C-alpha cells in the first residue's frame, strides 16, 4: 500500500466533492469546490513529499472531470462556465529521479 501526502489526499477529496456537486447539480457547492480544488492542487504541487507519478495521475482525473462538466453544461448555462476556473497554471514539476 502506497502512502500519499496529506496535500495529495486533500486534492483527491476536493475532486470527489466537485464531482459529487456536479452529479447532484449543486452549482453553489460546485463553485466552492472548484476554488478549493485549485488551492489543493497548488498545495499538492508544492509538497516536497509528493509522489509525482501519483500526482500526475490525479491531475489527469481532475482534467477529465472538468471536461465532463463543460461538455454536459446546458446551453442556457453557458454563461456559468465563466465561473469555472481553469485548472491553475501549475509550476513546472521536476520528475523525481527513480
């Protein structure tokens, strides 16, 4: 069993909560979790204990979720897409020497 950092765990939790908010069509919660997810992503990227490979996999899950959200938004809610921040521009991550 692999141990993940608390920053990575918080990122996973935020993604799952964003996904739950989307499935339940709770747009206020979605906005809140969108912001929290961006913060969690920044912390996970800055974490010196990060597992870069696992973090990249999680970031792929985040991107897939955002793609799903954008693809399924109703046409009349297209103005709402402006409230969704893009995944924040992360700092360049150096791959750990393995």
